[in-house]
């Protein structure tokens, strides 16, 4: 028996606060890390035969409802990436509103696999980059490589396509709007067609659920299952309210430039201003 009261109660009013729906984070450890699979990869100096580093193929931690996160171990570094707001949930219409909540999800997964959890940074220091005369800044805790910040907006039933098409006439951060051929997604790219700092997009949430979740849950649980009926109610809600999702994917270069890498030392409240400007 399961319930989705947390999500259902939120249906009474569309969430206006920013939340996170992707996190890539890593931390370096001194101790030898356990093997998660039955293979490992060695990088060997062909002249000396010395093992330079050791890494394991990415390990996929499976949650319920066909959800997962990726865990990669390379030497003493653990990297986890995925959508913490999605793990063990049928949908991610609403998500975690703090980095601490997202990391807590990852830490439970790491501990369940016998791995050390991520810890907050308390200091940073400079290291000389091997093979160059440049120094790099590192820390004694977890470092964030990528973040996705998101907000849902209601534009009314039947208005989503017109709304997205209208937005496609607007530039953002000197980037050029690109309306996808299905009319359900809009993104902004540079004149060269890339997004090295921030990749912004707006899309039809109901369409995204229909494409990526409905058939999967139907196949796994059946059309008459509580799981499928719940997801259908989420889809109906998105259609009836005309839910569009505003999303900004913050790349590593952006996080470095804005001192947002080091969990525990970074002020993530500044992201609210960034996201409000986008909205």
C-alpha cells in the first residue's frame, strides 16, 4: 500500500518556488573504495608498466518506478549524477527546494552501497595542476559540477502551445530562441548553437510526461494499477492547468565563475535572482 499525499496536496496550488531536478556532484577520498561491480579499468604507463589510476565502469543504482542515478568511482573520487527529485517517485512535477535535501538523497544511496557519504566543504586550497604551472582550487568536501533549477508555471488549459510560441520571439542572455518542431519545447542557444554556461528551456510538462512516463508505468504496473492511475491524475492536472516548465541547466563553467561549486561554502540563494530573471 502506498500513498502520494505529499504530491497530491500540492495539486491544490501550483508551486511557484524554484526547485532542483538534476545534480552532478563528486568528492575525493583518501581511503580505498569498494568495488560496485565485477569489472575495473586500469590506466597503465606503457613505458614503466606503472598503474597510473584505477576506475570502475559507471554503476546504475536502481530505485523504484524505473528510477536511477549513476555512480562512478575513479581512483578515490566518487561522482553521482541524476535527478534526486525523481528517485523512488513516479513523477517529479514538484521537487526538492534545497541542495541539502538533494544531497541527502544521494547520501542514503551511497551508504546503502557501502560508500562514504558526501560531506560539506569547510575550506578550499590551491593545488598545482600536474603538467602545467597553473594552480587549481579544490576543497575538503563535495564539489558540484552541474545543477538544474526549475519552476512550473500555469498558463491555463489550451494555452500552452501559444504561450511557448510567444516566448520564442524573446531573446534571453544574448542567446537566440529555438522553437522545436513539435512546438512543445523552446530553448535558447548562442549564435554558434551551444550553451556553455547556462542551457535554458521551456517545455510542455504534459507532453513530457506523455512521451517519457505514461507508457513506461503502464508497461511496468498495468493500466488499472494505482501507479498508472496516479500518473494519469498528474497528467490531467498538467493539461487542465496548462503547466509549462521553466528550466535552466547550470554548467560547470557557470558554477565556477559564480563560486557555486563547493557545497557548504556556496550561497545558493543567488540562484533565485537568476531564475526570477528567466521567469
